[in-house]
C-alpha cells in the first residue's frame, strides 16, 4: 500500500480501479494526439501505463492519518451499484474494503470522510448495501461535503436519471442518516486540514489542503484528470460542467502550487507529485523521484 509520510501525518492511497474507462483522447476532447505525445518525455515512466499505451489513471481514495483524525478523501465507485454508463462501474464486486483494511483502516476507524465533488467515482463507498438498504460505510464518520455541491445535485436529481440513481444510493442516505455535515468550500476542519474552493468541474468542487510537520499537500480532486493537463491546463475534461470556470480554476491552481514543494494528490493521477517549472514549461514530477 503506497504511503507517504509528512512528519506527523501519513497519506495512503487505496486504489479501487487501476485504469480509466476513457482513453486520454476521449477524456480530454480538446487535446490532440501530437500535443499529448510531446509530453511523453516527462510522463514516462512514472505516469504512463504500458498496458494501455496511454497516460495512466486511477480511481482511488486518499487516507490521511493526522494526530487527530483518520480521514478518507473521496470514496470511489462502490459495490453493488447500478451504473449504466460504464461496465467497469456497474454492479461492482471489488475488494475496496479489504484493501482499506490492508492499509490499516477498518470502517469504524474513520472519523471524517471528505467529498471533493459528487461525481460517480468519488462518492460510491460513502454507502454499502446491507439487507437491501444503503447504509453509511463508515458508521462513526462525519461526512463533510460542500453545501453548494449538495444543493446542485439535489436539484439535478429531479431532472437527470444518472444523477437520481447516484445521489439516491450514495449521498442522500448519508444525509438521511444524519451523518452529512454541509460546509462551505472555505471550511477549516482543524489545524491540519481545510477545504479550498475550485469550482468549474462541478459547482461546489473543492480541494483539500493539508498542513503537516513534514510538509504541505493538497488533494486536488478533479481539477485535472491526466498529468498532461499540468502542461496543458487549457484542456478541460469531458466531465467539466462549466468549461471556462474549470479552466480558470486549473490555471490558478497550477500558479498557486507550482514550485512550492507542496505535494499534489490528484484523484486520478497514478501517483502524487509536484508541479515544477523547467525552461518556462510546467510538468508534474513524481514524489520521491
Ligand atoms: Zn473523477
């Protein structure tokens, strides 16, 4: 289980699905193959997937252990959920909870679950199916979610079948069980963790920043889906709800964190790393390399 230690805090990735359903050309519709391949020199080998011949991707959770809390940031796709949009998401029977336990975390250990945004691959393990009902997977946890994000998807579920299914099985049961804490996107959790608003991908999309005795990190959610967007931030993903706003957030985020030594943990990157500038060009550098 890959773990990074930042002094008094550890970050562990629990990988639910080790590749994307969407090739880069499909995930980033504004990209071109030539422009993507120009960056392969730094994308290889750390961020490249030789199995698919494409930039690597993951669906994963970040487990953050601070002196105060055990925190799970984003909860993947989940098991037993009807997901017509993708065969690798539909009615999954994955080993996520076993893998979480292998990382030293049982569901009862989790104090806080943080949702960067309410897309299908970020809220799935919020709940699990027990006796025909969706119950909170982490029974003691407070689930922190942006109120703006909840309001948008609660509105959207009346209009959109996919949203209705997803919100109905993975978010509404948390709210109904009284486990949701709706916060604004500047919410400070404690001396270690806080929300940062980066709207565009969704209306209430947020990152989570971490301050630890051994350095800072930021969990950037879906500000970027493929590492190539560090160098080509003008390319939105096919799932960015408000393209111009998503692009502006991405560009500002890269400006804020480039060359700062802040560890960037993106929801779908194959591994964490740093935004660095070389010869006027930004790229992503793997942690520990
Ligand atoms: Zn995502």
